[in-house]
C-alpha cells in the first residue's frame, strides 16, 4: 500500500467517524458511559460458551407460589395501569414487611412508592431530590447506575473508598469529605460488589454526621435478606434518621425474579413527594399483575428467608472454597451473592485483561471491578464473582478454573 493510499484511507476513516459522531450524538452528561459491563460480559459469555458468574441474575426460577399469583392476577383482569405509586395490596405488604424488619410503622399511602425495580427507585430518588451542583457522597466501589443517574441529575459526585480486605468505612476520610454543599450520602448495604455489610458502629457514625450536617441518606437494601454473618440494619431505623432517609428495595434478588422489575422506595412524606414527582415522569406506574404477585411474595413466612439463606450459604461455600483452591486471594463476603477476589497472582496487568482471558481461555465470566470506581485504576486488581447459580453450575465453573488457571 502506498503512503498516498494509506492517507486517503485514514482520511476516509476520519470522515466516517465524524459523520457517525454527528448522527449518534450522546448528551454530554452520559457520553462517558458506554454499554454496561454486565451487557458486555454476558455477550462475551454467549460468544465463547463461558459459564456466567458475572452478572447477578440467578439461573434458577423463583418460587411457584409467587408465579402462580402473577398468573392468577392476569386471569383476574388486573392488566391495566396501576395506581401511580403502587397497588394498595403491595403498598400494604411493603409496610408490613418493613415493620417486621425494622420495627418502624409507615403509612402505605403516603410513604411508599412502588417503582420499576430498585434501579428506578434510585433514579426517582436522585432526580426527585437532588439539584444540579449538589454534592452526593458514594462509597467506592459502587453499583454503576449510581454514577450515571447522579450525572443525569447534574450532581457533583464525591467518593470515599472502601479498601480490602474488610472494606471498612474510613471514618476520618468520610468526615473530611462532607462539606456545606453535601446534600446526600448513598449507601448500599449489604454492599455490591464487595459483599460488605455496614456495621452498627459505622452506621451510627454516618447517622450522627448526617444529623450534624443536615444531610440526607439514600439506602439501597436490595440484598437485605442475603445477610449471612451479621444482622442487616436499616439506616432508617436508627434514632433521628427516618425523617432524612429514603430506603430502597426490590423483589428480584430475594425471590429470584429479577426480570419482574418490582421495587419500592420508603420515605417520610416530605421526601416521598420528590420521589413520586420524578417517578410520575419516568415510568408513571409499574406492571400491575406483578405488583399483586409481589404482595403475595412479601407475605411469605420467615421460614422462606431462612431457607433462602441456607441455600445461598451452601452455594457461597462451593464458590469461595473453589476460588481459594485455584489460587485467588478471596476477600470476606458477609452479604449479597457476590465475592470479590484479587486476581493478580495470575500475572495479568488489569482486571479487564484478566476477565477477558478468563472468558476466552478458561470459559468462566467474572466482572472487572474497575467499572465500580470513579478512577478505574483503583479497581484494577479486583474482580467480582457471583454465586447466584445452581450448585452444578458453580462446581463446573470451579473445575474449569482449576483445570486451566492452576497451570498458568
């Protein structure tokens, strides 16, 4: 190829690039966000026939009694728009469960908003209560939708980093991060991706700082029923905190029905108003028959949750022992169905490079944790595995890693 031909091709590529950029222009608040890492890794898993221990959706189905309740609701004609903030049965079931879990009595009509999954509850809360320029503190690593939604709201994101091995809250760093412009702190406990659970002492300190500085708290508690080694504590239940807290949760993780996208936000009326204003113009209402089925699910006895934890503890043991046997440094996970490991014993330069190798050469999917940090370098040594899969799948994944990684 001559130099002139090479230059013409380069020029043509530039023209195409600029045409595509013009035609598919992304708003500046979202242009730094690419296709989610979960979508990318799931697509690679399909391409290479890899076992997907990356994205946090079970490969087994939810309970029959809940599915039957959805079918019955459909047959009973409950198929039109639901009331914007939730069908009365579900709002009542959410408050009843919240009272059992926290001891708090809330008004189902004024303090519960049903949303399309917890991701929408997060979006409605942020868009309804955060103004452009407000500072919001995240604990890194963090679930990726937090950063994207805060960017859409025009918030200024400040991070406090949780570090291995125990990912404890650096209290001094948190104190120095709070300023007169801090509007809210977003907490996820049990914590994705690390499996950390915020201790009572940590939550008490955060609560006192919020009260002292007039800061709101948004708590994502979707894994509250997957607390293995200590009791889950809702921030809203601490003295003086309900009035400044939005508690967000969902059905999907607890009942293995992630595709239903039924979530909710619990907050005092002065905060619920903002959540509902945003919710009205995001989705307006959530799937009607699934809401009735969700109400049935939440009325299940505590024995269901006890069995759920026993089942997940067995799955966790298979994965954690397997990862240790393969040679990973495995960090403690007290809740969720995730485990974070240090991949560096295997000699690859980054989490992304390791995950690509793991998919293509070993046939197992993990998630690179750099996507959960503002500065990707902070997560380059860590990857996340999930154990929300049947035991046979987990054992097969472990065997693949033992066979291929032990020889690396």
